[in-house]
C-alpha cells in the first residue's frame, strides 16, 4: 500500500484559540483508495505511535486540517521520498503528486514557501554521504582536501539556497525561519559526515568536527525553531563535548570546568549515576536560551520514555519539575512514566524473561548455546545505550509471533558496564524482551566477539545478529535484523 507520512512539529498545548492549516492535494494515476499517515511528534522527531491515518479516495484526493497556533514545520514522506513543508496558521497548501515519486506542484496560499523548501532538499542524501565508511572516498581525504571537496562546496550550496530564499517575496520572519532551517541542516549533515564517514581515527574526526563548528553558536536564529535546529543543536552538543574532552580536557582541566561547570571527574561520576542524557541536559541548561532548554528537556524525557529507559526518564523529569515548575509538559510526561512503571511491575516476575543464572561467570557464548541443543538460537548482541538496538526491539513481537510454537530460542548478549546491571535488568522487563539474557562489560565482551566473528573489522558493531542450528553450530554470522522481517524469517526457517 502506498502511503504518505506527514510529520508535524507541534508543541504540547490545548487546541483552543488555534487557527487552522489545511493540507490537501491529489495523487495522479491512482486507481484505488489509499491512505496518508499523519505523524504528530511530541516536540520534534518521528515516533510511530503518534501516527494518524488519513484516507485518500479512489480518485487520489486527500485533505486534512491541522489546528495550529504558530508556524510549524512538517515532513511529508511519500513512497520513501521525503520533503519538508512549512505550515502557517490560516494558510493552505495544495499538493500535486505523481506515482513516479515526484512532487509536481506546490500551490495554495502556502505554495511559495513550500516550493522553496522543496528546492532546499533538506531530506536528500548529500553527495559526500553516499555508501558507508568502507567505500566513501571523501572520508579518506586529508583535512585540506575535505575542506576543499566537502565543506566549501556544501556550504556554497547552503549560501546559494539562502540567497534565493532572501530574494523571495515572503515576509521577513518567514524568510528567516526557512533560511535558518537550511543553515542548520547543512551543519548537522557535516557533523554526520565526520562521525559516520571518516574511518575510525578519533583525532581526525575530532579535528574535523572542531574545524566545522568553531565559531558557531547554539542560540536559535528564531523561536519557535524548526526541527533542523534541534538536529543541529544535538550536533553542537557533540562538538562541545569534543572541545571539552578530546582537545582540551586532558591538557587543561579548566577548559572542561568552564564548559560543564564541573570538573571532568565529577562529570564521569554523574554519567555513571544518572546517564549521558543527564550530562547533555546540564550542558544545554548552562548554554541554551531557557525556551529552547525547556523544549529540549521535554523531548529528551519523551525520548527516554519512548526507549523505555525508566531511570533516565525519571532523572530528567525531576529536572523539568525543578527548572520549569510551570511547564505545560509536566502532566503528560509524568503520566507516561507512570505507565512505564506499570509495565515493569507487570513483567517483574515474568518467567519468559530469563536472566541466565551465573551469567557473570560465563566465558563463552557456547556455554549457553550448548544447553539449547535441539533449538535454533537467534543471538542478538546489543546494548541499552545503542539507539539502533532499541529500534529493533519494536520488531521483536512480530518475529516471535511468527515463530510461536516453533523451536526457536532468543538469546541476548548485552554490552553494558557493570554499574548498569540493575538498569539493564529493568530495561529488559519494561520492554518485555522474552528470551535468555546475559550481560558483559566492554572488556569482557571482546572474548565473545572473537569467537563469533573471525573478521576483526566486523567486530564491535551494535546490534549484530547470529544464528546457531539445532546442533549448536554457528551457521549464520551477520544474520538479518528483526526489522528485515521476511528475510530474517527465511534464514531461521532454513534451520528448522
């Protein structure tokens, strides 16, 4: 089924006293009823649980009205083709789309600004982000070559687009808003390039990030800010950490103290006790405008709730209550945390969630696999800190439903520090991760990687999956992820 997914950035507020923004349009060459998915995220970002389905009739027509207090950005994802749109109270946008994945026309009273956003290509893959770090030629360049072949061309594309925006007949405030999104997008993509495409060489990565972000500021050009600002802000936090720790921290402790308002040793203690999201929040609190900080903190809490990290969510929630006691986010987020605690209690004594007895002393994955003869074992190496790992958890219920009653066992090897032992046990129960679980710290897990993956270059990627046949033999290294669905099911069925 063809779908158009619309992601709308909306602040938490009542719908009273709001104007409306109407999105309507036509899909050419459609011959049967279809649907549009409207996603209303909390502050920014995309979360499937916020989806709403909007019908498209057999003639290809659709229409939806959004209650709106102020200008907000949105993302339309149509057949895996994404574009940004800008919604303004009282305006309307008429879209014409084609089943060839083309956005053909932007009309209506919001047509001009959205045509410009379409030209800005905020969701297209940058020319230097093609492939991965093993076959990306730009990541192998030296610093001077990266500046000439990546940074300068990319920022020229940014400047040319901003010039076009400023030359339009749009109101000044709207031009500033759109131009800021373009600016923030280009910086965020450069950050992604540095951290994803440059081969593992931390000094080279750090030097690149510092060269790009030196001279930038975390202050928003306009508020409410668009989603690209928050992606930039996340990249800016990484830059600040790099500046404090990698470049200055070991040589001059005062640099870290100046940025974080605490010594490096104290920050490490807080990370172990309260998690990395808490330290990021402290950095935002110390440097960002209070309006931005409140939005950032609310989204950070929502993200931890979404990932079912109760401890992190409760820690950040206490910060919201203390720093923004009148925040409109409080009640909604507290209700969500209450729901998480109920999930934990419901699964606290679930015998299908089995922490392997004596897992602390297990030295080889075969110590466990050997006890499961006659079963196909699907091994997941993951970590509670790993975003992609947690994304895959959403696909586990469908996987387990498919093989219900079959001889398939799910084995999880978590890589988390020893200090996270209780948080790990809580996490697997809140998420209802039925199966057998063990945990190893970063040092001890290396022995498991060595026996599972002969190629050293393929070790240490989280998540990674393996399949053992009924005789306990490793038959499928680098197995498909749960999100692969049918492709994984076929792999497992082969050994049943």
